[in-house]
C-alpha cells in the first residue's frame, strides 16, 4: 500500500514537472503547446546518445540534454508560434499538434522505431525503511520535483524577471509600456518549460526504460491533464494535479485494472472539470474595469 | 524646442484609417491635451507615440530623435511613460509589485527611493502596498496606474482618460495631481473626454475629430470657442 503510494507520488512528480512546462507556457502565451511532450522524448534521446554512444558521465549528459531542449523550445516558439501570435487559438493549437508530429517523425528518421533501452541514470542504492523499499529513481524524482517547485515559486514571486513574467502573462501591451521585452520573456518561458521537460525525460526513462519516438506523447497528454486538473496557469496547481494524477494512476493499476488505469485517470479529469471547471487551484479572476 | 513632435502620422487598424495625418507638438514644461469624442483617435495617437502602434507614414520625434522603428519596450527608457486607457494595472500583482514593474528599466538601487516618492504622493497606496491590485477601488487603481508610470521618472508623461469612471471628487483630485506633477517639472500630454476639466488645466490643446485635428489653441481660447463649446462642453 505504502509502496504504491510512493510509486504514485514518484510518477506524479514526473507528470508535475512536465505539467509545469504546460502551465507556464499557457500562462504567458495563452496557448497549449502540444509539442511539449515530444520535447521530453528529445531530452531522453540526447541523454541516451551521450551516455550510451559517447560514454559521457550522467551529469554532463543531463545538462546537455537540458540545454538542447531549452534551445529547441526557443526555436519552436520563434519559428512556429511567434508568427501566429495574432492568430486564432485554433490555428495555434493545430500548429502545435503539427510540431508534435514533426518532432516524432524527425526522431523516427534519426533513431528509427526500434525501442532503445535507456540506462538507469540514477545508480544509487535503494532506500530501505523496514518493509518499505524506495528505489533511488523514485526518491530522486520526488526530490527533484520539490526542488523545482520551490525554485520556480521563488523565481516568479521574488525576482525581477519572474515578476515581469507574471506581468507579461496578464497584459502584454502594459508590460511593454513598462519597458519589458515581451518576446524575450516568452522565449525565456519556453526555455524554462523545455529544460524541465528534459529533466522529466531523463527521470521518466530511468523509471520506465524504453525510449521510442512516441515515448513523450502519453506522458505529455497525462501531464496536460494534470495541469488542467490542478488549474491551468497555476504553478502549485500543476504540482498538485501531477502528483494526484500519478497516485490515481498507480492505485487504479494496482486495485482496479491495469488496462483501465488510463481511462480512470481521464474520468477523474472529467469529473473534476464538471464540478470545478477552473481546476483544483485555478482562480476565477474578478476583473474590475 | 519641442520635446515631442508628431509629424503628419497616418495609422491604420487593418483597413480602418484611424489617424489621418495628425501633426502636433508638445514643448518642455507644458500641459497639452487632446480632446474629442469617442473614436476620434485620441488613444490611437497616444498608443502610436508610445510605440504600441506603428504609423504607416509620418514621423514621431522625441527630444530630436526619431522613434520610428524603436520597439515599444525601448521607448520608456527615453524618458516617456504612458498611463494607458483603462489603467491596465497588473491586477494579479501586488501594489508594490506593480510599482516595481514601472521601474523595470531603472537600476535596482533607485527603486526603493522611487517607490518612497510615489508613496509620499499617494499615501493610500502605501497603506495597501501588499494588497493584490485587483482588489483596489477604481480611484486607487488610477492612482496606482499613475504611480507606476512615474516610477520610470518620465520627462514626458502621457495620460489616457485618467478620469474615466471616477466620481467627480476623485476626478478633481486626479487633475490636481496632474497639475502638481507638471509644476514639479514633468511635461504632460493628456487625453480626455472630460473637455471642461482638461481645457481648464491645459496650456495648449488640440481638438480631434475622426482622425484629424480640427482646432487648436490655448486651453482658455478653446474654452470660449463656440464650436468647441457646442460640441464638447454642452453649449
């Protein structure tokens, strides 16, 4: 029981890290970046290639993977989304889905459809407390998630750049009048979100070691669900939504049915949205005009 | 020498020709107002000067250098701030964070002093510094918008309809503050629908009608101009 809970929190932590990318990008660009899940996959492949083919140690491999994904995030925004900033949200959504397929197919060309066996990047001994055995991957994932949450909260609330980010997310024109470079702020948001996706990619593949060009899509959709579940646009919401989703999924698998676990996860989303359409921590903004 | 020189600008919103060849000047130390009915192009003019809109033709010069092609976020650094229509404060940020954003281009060493001087002018904001800006009353939000614009230490402050939606007593207070700011050395370019108030504090004024300047003169002259009285001052 406790083991399931830990596994759930660990899986949920991965969803939460991915959901943060969705939610931050949504907050600032008001768009759902459906290619976000595929950035995870790219992060996984970069870490895989550098460690397995080039024999790099884990830490530089992870750092390179984060860097590559950050650049990828900025490039995707500049080339695909920025020209559509004045377009309807449907056009942007379709473009995002297009980018997602593009990334998957490029990965298919480079790495083929054969699954790669991802090496476990967390080679520490498991933590054993009595009967309870916590794998080091689970532990590192949970700790990473907590650290990321704290750092991001401090960043958005305490730093000048983080406050500028919140200002841009609320009113781009007014932010420009303050002297804030809106394009640079949006790029920064994509970079942070994609860097987090790389971390999530490494953690996810360490726990579930098959890497394919479609590896990112299901966790991407689940994390999107988590972001909506928690209240899209809200950083603590993404965290809470991710972790709850992970727990529900693992418990669903353990006690109800392995096959139905995804259906259970999405049903919970539907129920929550029926009861509270803004998500668990989503705020309804009362604006005074 | 004129501080701001707008030279024959034309501005389009898609196919709509919103500004049809407007020229005007603002000299250092003046209060200049643009008055006119809804849709005359007053806000469009200010947004163009602030760089949010780009003129198709014509030129905007500030202190002798052209602002054409300068992105909006770089204009504030030249010494010009716009307090936009509808206030546009950041409703989800606290009062103090809004002010910090106003000083985005200033060095962090200056920010504390600037905030202190805004609080001195608007003590109400100091009482509420931690509050989320969306919970302020309309008058307080206007004060915050003005305080935020002052945080960049502008030489020229542009105000777009600062009296909109406020009770008469607050309108008077806002106009009093504008005059005080001007006396303290800030040049003012003011857009108002409340022509009576605007003309009474203005050194000079321009009347806009459907994208053109149709009249200009000192505030006093326009207050007594028959056409202006009929159109904007209720006879």
